[in-house]
C-alpha cells in the first residue's frame, strides 16, 4: 500500500474510532446522567410528575437512584428496542450516602444538614436512613407528620391555635441547639411572628426558664396543658401575704409572663 493510501486509511480509522468513542461517551452520559432515559417508562407515573415540579427537578434521577452496570445495560436495551423492561429489574435503589453527597457537601447550592440538631439525633446517633422520613413525600422530600408519628406515635396538640401545626413548627429540626425539645427562643420566634401577646414574651421578663416548664401542648386535656404554679412554689398559699386569697388563682394577681403583683396587663 502506498504511503498516501496508508495515511488515508489510518486517518479514516482514527476518525471512526473517535466517532465511536464520542458516541459511546454520549450514550454513557445518557444512561448515567440523563432523566430522559427514566422518563421513557416513568413519564406517566405520579412520582415523575412530583419530581418534575419539585425542589429536585434540576437533579438527574441517576444522581440519587443508582444502578449497576447490568441494570444500566438492561435499561438501555429496553430503550433502544422501544419496549419496557420485562419483570422487576430492581433498578433505581437510593443508596446510603446519596443524600449526603449534596446535603453534607458544604455546597451552598443545597441546604446543609450537618450539625443540625434534628439530623444529629436521627442520623448520627440513631442511624436512621434519610428515606425513612423523607420518602413518604415521594420526590416532595418534605417530611409529613406521618413520618414523625410512625416512630413517636400520636402526639396531638390541644393548645388553642396550635392544633394544625406541623411537628417542625416547635421542634426546630435544623437549628444548632442541643436536643429537639423546643427552647424559649423557638417559642418566642413563632409567637412574636404571629403577634401573640408580644409584650408578655419579652426577654426582659423576670422568669427566663423554658416555656415548656409551664406549658405542655401535648397534654391530653387543656386542663393538663398548664402546669400548676404550686408545682414549683410549694406552700405558697400558707404565706401571710396570700391570706384571704382562697379560691383565687395565682394569675388573678400575677399576670401571666409578667408575674409582678399589680403589673399592667
């Protein structure tokens, strides 16, 4: 073979090899990164519709739903043949760490949950998988109350105006405080925003303990939702200053959250 022909042949082989490599790379990206592959079978499913309008719609399905090479080949074969895969392929499992790759990555594009008190207790200490709480929303990813109740049982709130609140309204999952018991700051944040007696929920109030010391919103009855003052102030009615106060409640003289006798309501 003459040199020009040999050169042309080598160039042709190189071009074909490059085209084949480029085609293989595109096909691999399609299988590993393109949601259109998943949409072929799942477009009509409610899960796909939720994903398409949810907070993760810019995240490819494959970023969370991982597949083995065998499963990828099976899905590609089905896609190219125009037929849905037969049987249950078991593909698309959400592996441990899929959520952490974004939400523990320190990437400012995603809410970071590392160090938050709710995730510290549930993930780091209790080793509960993310999908156990978040999967109930199926691509909505917002934990519903049923997720909490599946472990913690039915904890109804009987306090007036709080019956319809989600658990997270009081149990601030993403704060950096220790534990999940609502702090004074958690209560004041919500009550101040709602304009609920803001003058009485001041940081200058004489008693700075947690609101939960007196208020028990999960109590079974409204009567049990407020702890009796005598629980802390024992024998207070025996003091001479309270002579003649029989039958009257403490709040008759001590306005709630101010507690000073004669303070303006």
